[in-house]
C-alpha cells in the first residue's frame, strides 16, 4: 500500500455533499483524469451566419410552425418563438389518466416550444451582444408568464438550452426551449423541499448563505493529529464572475467539471420577478461567464437551464426559502456505469482549481 504522504498535495479524492440537496453527492477524484477514457467530442462550430437549408434561418420561416412570438414584432426578426414539431408534452389531445394497481398515469398535458435565440445561424452565446441577451432573457420571462396564466394546471415552466449532439441538440442553429408541465420536476422539487427545511431550521435562505460564504468566508482547516494545515478556503474562491445584481459561482459539489451557477445577489425566488432594468446585468454576467468557459474548454457541448420557484399551491410559502438560479453544465465526459448505477457524479477536476482557471481568463 502506498503512503498517502507521498501523494501530490493537489490530488483530491473525496465525496462532497451538495448542501442544497444532501442526498446528491459528488465524488471528486482528480487522479481519474489521468486514466485512459473517451471524452465527449468537441462540438463542431458551424460559424456560418446563414444556411440555406436550416429551418431556423431567416427566409425559411415556412419550414417551422407558425410564430408564437417574435422580436422585434415588425421587420426582420432577431428572436423568434415557434412550437416544437416533436413535443414531449402538448395540448393537442385530451387523455385521461388511469390507476391500475401500482400503475398510474396522468395526462401528458403541457407545451413544448422553441426559441430561436438569434437570426445568425452559428453565433455563440458569448458572441451575442449584451443588449440582445437581455432581450432574450426578457422573452423567457414573457413566455413563462403567458404560459402560467394560460392554464392553472401548469405548475412548472422549464427554460433550457442544449448545445451539441451529446447535450441533446438536434439542430445546430442557436436555440433554447421552453417546456410547460403539470408536475414539478423531481430535481427542482428536491431543491424546494430541502431549502424549505433549511429555512425552517435556520431562518434564512440556503442559497443566500452560500453566496455570503463565497463572498465573505475564509478559513484554514487543520489536521487533528499533526496540526498541519489541510485546506485553506479563501474569500471569493468559488466566484467566477460578479456583476452589480448577479453572481456566477462554481459549486463546491460540482457534478460536472466546469459547472457554473448564476444567481441574483439579492434574494429572489421567482425568475419572473427580475426587473427589466436588471436583465442587462444578468446578460453581462452570462456573456462573460460563457466567454470564460469558452476560453478554457472551447468547443465543449453544454446544457443550461433555469430553476425558478414552482407555481403551485406552495409558491408563496416557498418564496422566502427558494432562490432562482441558472445552471450551466458543460458536458466534457461521458457518464460511466458507476455513475449511472450509483447516482454518484464523478468529477475529475478540482472545483477550486477550475474556478481559479476560469477567473484567470482575461476578457
């Protein structure tokens, strides 16, 4: 057996508990990065501004369903929303649920829509103007509000973006998606329940506490036996980007090597409550964060998604304890049988070092 004292001090092998969802653990094992493995392929960047055969490019509007919303409403559009041709949920037919012993279903009612983020085919998020991104976030808000108001059965609206085939993108033209559903997704429900439990015990929002720790907490952890310093936690160690209203943080228990979360600095449960004038700062933090990620892992495939308080019967009760956020999850490795079988994420990059590398990018 090897002597642990001979290992590189930078090597990390530990199980980290997600403070928001304690049942969700991450195994940080930096030595695993040295093993032979197949990484996710870098997504080929199609940087063309227009593709004649692309259904999302200008001039091909007849290849998509009718427009739901566009900006600007007149003239050449910059952002366009249409129904998804292959929806996972829909309102085109009424289908009653049923119960049979332990088997049960509910109607797969909902909406599934596509937001064409930009008229340019191959433009990346970090290449979009901040003003454009602010309008895009505003359109997310507008459509979420419209969907919630359209049917009281809808309890949750998820806004997300897939980039690259491994992340689920089937069309290379930059686009986001919106899915409205009659149930709250399990992972969001777990966030809501655990943050409510934390609030009941400590009387403050756990997300706010994590932001406070990232901005103000500093400590050195010592070995009990030898008294030697084991780890130093520095103020700002997990901060990747900061604006006037929003902050981008590398999670302590990052599921993905380069995962980053963006949150409002002030407590806010519902993304719909972001003021219009604050969207510009959100756009700036988003653009700069994506630019940092691109500089370090350019070409990575990724997902991002918005988690906001569900619009169910407990919405007002959960407002003090829940904190909306945007999760950016680059896909730089393929899940293994261990991860799929155990539910334990394996991260081969030390989150502290990942945050340091992202901060070091000169924009």
